[in-house]
C-alpha cells in the first residue's frame, strides 16, 4: 500500500497533514516533524504580498516572546523561519479545547475554575518575571488539555500582542 503524499515545509522537515484553521493573515496545520517524530502545529503566514507587513512583524514578535519563556502553562515554540511560501512558526501541537468552548457548554465548577486560575496565574507570574505582559488574555487564548489522569492542564496561547516592559503602564 502506498504511503499518503503530504505537502512538506521547511526543506522537508515538516509534513503538513491537516489544516486546523485559517485567519486573515495565517493558516495553521497539524504537521509531522520528520526529524523528531512528533506532531507539531505549523503556522504559516499567507504570502507576504497578500498580507500587511505588520502581520509579519506580529508573528515574529510572538515567536520571540514565546521562545523567551519556558513554562508548562505557556505554549512552547520549537522552530521558525522563512521559505518561499512565507514565514512560519512551529509550536507544540495541543489536543484540547479553548476555554471559551468549555464555558459555553455549561457551568464551570468552582474546583475547575480554581485549578484553571491557579495555572494561569503561575504562567502569568513566569511571563511577568521575564518582563513580558500578555495584553490579550481571554478564554479564547487559553487551551484546556485533558491529561491521561483526567486532570486538566491549561496553556496560554497567542502572545502576538505581548510587550516587554519593566515599568508599570497605565491601561
């Protein structure tokens, strides 16, 4: 039986398996990392001619912001670069649901809220310790992952609007 053919990216390192979503400036794929044998999320900006130049800057800023912090409750970045099809960023692949989907399904129990809040505060403390302010924290930017034990791990996503600052700012 023939192996399925996948579109490859980053000089063949990533096999783009499934389109997960698309926005005005980028498309995200579930991809197979052929070097490390794991699934990753591969985010590619639409060709530079088709997006505003600010989108490229925001994507690089998000990649650098994420790369600066290692924390179990913050999305991990693995790779980034530019190829003919456009700039890309590779992050860990998360199988879960955004927190807003969970909230829409029904009551968010006090114990679950307490655990989510504790994990998000730990992540924000780590980010703030590195002088990084998220600036767009909302349920859509928090992913809930169910662990094999049944417990949930929450991860903060989308640091595109984050800013490094060591001084308090008026909001």
